[in-house]
C-alpha cells in the first residue's frame, strides 16, 4: 500500500463512524425496553388490555420523542462528519464526549416518562440540549481551523452554520429556567426545537452537487 | 480525493446501512431476552425443568416468528438499498421511521407471547405489517422519481415490485379486523404472509447478472 | 460506477458481515448481564463480598465458556466468509438461521449456570452444537457448488474441511445421550471439543499466502 | 479480483474492527442501564426527586469513569490497529481475550458503584488494569516480530511504546495491594492513571504525516 493511500485511511478514521453508529443504533433500540407489557392477575379482555396500554401512553410518547431526537442527532452527525477529510485526536475525544451525552439520553427520558410534570427530568433533558450543540461546535470548529474540510465544502456556509450552533447552545438553556414553573411549556419548546431542527436539516447544504 | 469520488461517497451514505444493520442486529438479539429461565424453590429434576420449558412454549414460538419476520425485513432492506447510487435526506428520514417501526416490534411480540388469544397484541402486530410496506414504498418511489437507481436496474420490474408493495399495505390491514373475532386466524394469516414473503424474495430479481 | 464494479459490490454483500458482526458482538456483551452483583442487607465486609462472588462461581465459568464458544464461532464465520466472492439469497438465509441459533445461546447458557447438574440445559446446549456445523456445511457447500469461491482457494482442502464439518454434526449429538446419565461428562466433552476447535483453527489454511 | 488485492483484504481483517467496535459501543451504552430511576410511593416534588438523584451520585460517578476508561481503551485500540497491514490468527485470539476483559468491565463497575468502600470491587477493577496492557503488549509484539507493521511506522518509537506497555502491567497491580487497606487511595490512583493515559495519548505519534 502506498504511503498516501495509507495516510488517507489512517486519518479519515472510519472507526469513529463505526463506534458512533454502534452507539446510536443501540441507544435507539434500548429506548423500547422502557415499555413494559402490562401484567394482569387473570387473562385480560381486549378492552382491559387496551386501557392498560392507554395508561402507559406518556411512556409511548416519550419513547417516540427520544427516538426522533436521537435520530435527528444521528442525521446531524452524519451530515457533519461526511465533510471531513481527516479527523484528529482532539476530534476523537470531542466525539467520545458527544457519545457520552447521547448514551445518557435514556435516563432523563425515563424520568420524564415516569414523572411528566416534574421539572427535574425536563431540566436534565434540557442540559443535554445545551451540551450537544457545544460539542458539535467544538468538532466543527477544530475541523475548520485545522483545514480538514474537503475542498468542495463551501466555507462561508460552513462558518455560518457553525456560528448558528454556538448561538443554539445558550438559547437551549432558557427553557431550563421555565421548567421549574411551567414544566409543560419547557417540554413543548424542546419538542418544537427538535421538529424545527429536523425540518431545517432538509435545507442545509454545504456541498454543491 | 477527487470531487467525483468524494460526491460518490457523500451520496451513497454507507452510514444509513451501518445504522440500520446495527438496529436490525440488536433487535434480533434482544428478542431472546424475553425468554426467562424458569425458577424453582428446589433443584428441579430433568422432567420438571423440561415441563417448565414446555410451558414457555408460546414465548419460544413468538421468539422464532419475530426473528424470522425481522430477518426477512433485513433481507428486503438489503435487496432494496443495494440498487441505489444515491440516498437523499428524505430517504434518510423515511428509513429512520422504518427503523422506529422495527425497534417497536419486540413490544407487540411480547404482548402476543404473554396473551396469545388477546386481539390487542395481534392488532398492534398487524399495524406494523401496514406501516412497513408503506415506508418501503416511499423509499423506493423517491429513488425511482429522483433517478437514484443504478443503471443496470430493470426499471419495469422495479416499478412492478414498487406497486406490489403499495397493494400489500391495505391488504395487511384486513386481518386486523379479523383479530377481534378470530385472533388465531388473523395471526395464522400473518405467519403465512411472512413465509410467502420469504419464498417470494428468492425469485425477485431486478438486476441481470 | 461501472456495471462490473457494481455487481461485485452487489454480490459480495458486506451487509451479511455487518449484520453478523453486530449479532456476534451483542451476544458476547449480553452474556455478562447474567452476572448480577450480590445484594446485602448491610454494608458487607471484604470477606463477605468475596464469599458472595465465590458462590456465583458457576455463573462466571458459564460466562467464560459461552464467551469462548461464541468467539470461536465468530472466528470460523470470519475464516469461511472471507473465501467467497459472492453470496446468494440461499446463503443469506442459511446465515440468518445460523444467527438465530447464535442468538439463542444465552438461554441454555443461563440454564446451565443456574442448574449445572440438570441434563436439560446440557441437552439444549448440545443441540446447538449439532445445528451450527450443519448450517456451516450448508453455507460452505452452496458456495462450492455455485462456484463462489475465490480462485486462490485450494478446492481439495476446502472440500476436506467441508466434509469434516458434516461428520462433526452427528458426533456432537452423542454427548446429548450421555447428558441424562452423566451430565458433567457430557459438558466436559463439549468444553474439550471447543478447545480442540480453537486449536485446530490455527492450523486450518485454505489459501496460500 | 486480483490475487494480491484479495490477500490484502483477506489479511487486513476489517471484521476484527467490526466486532471490536460493536463490543465497545455496546459496553459503553449498557453502562447507563445501571442508572435506575428513583421510585416513589407518591408523586415526588422537584426537591425530593433531586435529592433522590443526589443519593445515586456514586453510581453516576462510576458511570462517568467507566465510560471514560472504555472510551480511552477504544482510542488506544484504534491507534494500535491502524498501524497493521495484516492481522493473523494469534492476534485475532489475543483480541478476543481483550474483548472478554472489556465485556467484564460493567461487573466491577457496578460493584464499586454499590459498595464504594469495599476493596473487592477495586481489586477486580485493578486486575482489569493489569490484563489490558498485557494483552495489548502481546498484540503489539506479535505484529512487530511478524513484520505486519505498515512501512511508514517508526519502529524505534513503536518498540519504545510497546515496552512501556509491559512496564505498565505490573505497576497497575500495585494499587490492588493498597485496596485492602486504603480503598479510596487505590481508586484515586486508577483515576489518575486513566487521565494520564488519555493525556499521553495526544502526544503519542508513531507515523509521520
């Protein structure tokens, strides 16, 4: 193998992708384990079973939301790392911390599913919304300054999006303050932010076809 | 790296495959966790242990069926995505929703294993049979209209199979109606549909060798 | 992309590898979940905690054995599939059934860990030892007859090993008969077979460097 | 496919990477499952829920430490295997044993989380710190003597690092002796060793860009 070919493989680091996709797929799949089948002392009728499922409704909603949230993080992660020719040690560790935050998501999710009106779960969930854009900013910024971007990437748009990520982090902290007085509003804002993020993802384009 | 080579890698999106195979393999493996070892107050004799295993027979059958169902979904997913030169944002999100449905499969599976005669589990299982072909239709249709198919794909056969998928979705809804009166028949139909699907998969061919 | 290049990618089917490695790594990792931390009504002394760990000794041994067994299956799977230029639909399904058997391994493992002297667990474990070589034979045989082997593979040695696999299956069934009378002997034979298999794996060579 | 190209693929063994990354990502993700949501007989106030979370503080710290430890092992594994042109059967098995040790990490982690002052958990944790560098030494040494290193690797630096690993193993055993008298000190030393290892990883360089 030629030295250049070797260095290309050496630097691109497909294992960062392998580890990250592994963590994403496991977290996505583990979320459903929170949904426990209702237990009955006798054989339940269809109506009884249906009502029991309705009672775990908040858990099903929190499962759906967390799934969408993690799926949209994967989408962003995917779009970002595709732009890099090289990944260095610092970026590997920023990514490890990002995976740490992602692995933690099922915990506040389960808290919100169990105690939907309690601000603690929503505040923990919100703090994830602060840390994720900060870590993405660190990764994106490092790649920019170290010149690891592929040459077809539009640097102006890339810089604009990177700065947007930086603004996003403190804004995400605001609903944590709300959480203690109007938890439902804080939660609703996070849901809107997520849907907005997914929709915006369709229009983001930093590489010309 | 050349621009064309980069765009080829950029568009093919092997991470969609990585994430999907991760989810498929975890869901397949988690199914066996539903099989709990029988507990005894004393050291059981071979006969006692064997009888205890017979009693969890319905769970073992529901484990086998779900494994085959998810394995056949993986097979279809595999055959489909091999045909695409490119995957776009819309297809990524259709696929995320497909993975959401697949992650949900262990829940109705566990319901059917616990309450085999109750229509609720079978109805939930059936609704998965409706959503899966719809999402596969959306993915396949998008690739067709956006011209992402590899040039060796036979477009007539592809279109024929895509339309078949669309017919399949409402047909899969019919046994849900049965489920409330004759649950065993509804379940049997889904099993026959699955076996039919696996057998049919051997004859489907949209690329000439 | 050229047609030949496309067909090469189309046929080699890296997703079979992706799905299989996913299943192998999850089954390997889930085995440790059977090891539960001992619980105490008070803060235990070092001696108490150590004795409690000694009491779960059989579980630790069954964890180690299952890990080695599955790791050696992965090793064989790896050695085998490296030889193929192409994988077809039948082989995909034989492999799916192989994965089904592998996913099932934690169940008899847990049975043996809980009831080490009970023949039922050992008989179930033994039946896995019969099914695995049969499925490997089917995969290897299909590749041979359909001419999917890479041209550097030594066909005589390949055929010899394939036939060995076929003999291995009925031989693996013999200790199941023992299991009902001398369970410890049956289990010891499986352990010896596994160690023998790992050692033999070092000398198997069907491709010249 | 040409014979040389085939052998290159045959020897590099991307499946070792696939299996290892699978195991790493699952172990990282499973760690969070140890964090159970606090249960209350009534709807807790924010203060009550917060205090309940504070009580599981040691578990959260042991979660963070294990995550960092396993992430830094992945980092080392990644840096090491990138240097090899070829991986042989012996290295596959050394790696399998390394994965066995990694899969075992959640067990002493849970022990330390549950009984932070008990030396048994810390001694088990410490024995992992002895086995990991030994296995890494075996892998690195085999690659060196069999000449599997890529030609751009600086052999002097590689040899120096390999010998460092060998010194590291017995040094890691020293805190195990401490553990029985001053468990907190032994644990603190392992944490310092981990942080030192992560920092050192940034300066290790065996390939010139």
